[in-house]
C-alpha cells in the first residue's frame, strides 16, 4: 500500500531525528 509506505518513511525520518537529538544530549 502506497500510503503505508509513506507512513513508514515518516516514521524512519522521525527515528533519525530522535537519534540525532539523543546523540546531542550525550
């Protein structure tokens, strides 16, 4: 499903952003 794939991309982008934030905190 194209819409599901779009959500997966959004989630991956959010995870990358959170990972960067965590690295900045450490």
